[in-house]
C-alpha cells in the first residue's frame, strides 16, 4: 500500500466516515477476540471492545486497536491493527499476521 495516498490527519467529517464504515463492517457480526466472542451491536460497543485510539503518526492517521486482538478468521492468521482513510475517502482496515506482514481490506 502506498502510504502517501493515506490521509495524515482527519477532519471531524472524516471521523464520522471512518466510524460509519467500521460499524457497517462489524455490526451484527460476532468477532473473535483473545477475550472471547463479541456480537457487535453499535459503534460504541465495537469501540469498547477494540479500544480504538486515534493517532496521527506523521506517516498517516489511524484508529488503532488497543484493547484486544480482533481476528479476521477463526484460524487467527490476521488481526485488525488499524483503520485508515485514503485521500479518495475510502476507509480501509490494516491487518497483520504474527510476523507483522500487513494486508489491507476495504471496509
């Protein structure tokens, strides 16, 4: 992924866009975490499980997952690390495997 295409900071509208995309991606799904399963009912519920923290690193801005590991699949190969927005307004999730190899999925 070309990090130059990722927003370096977010506006208040960007926060709303990212949060809406996260909710659309997870609402109604049961996510697998190292604390057990959680069926997501709202953005606040997801945030309380994930412990999202906004950081603008200078490379790009992210919501980082701080409270738990949230896995993409039952094999626990990839876990959600960051939620990002590109300059075109697309919201993506950055996932890492155990060696910190990243994949990106569009939300």
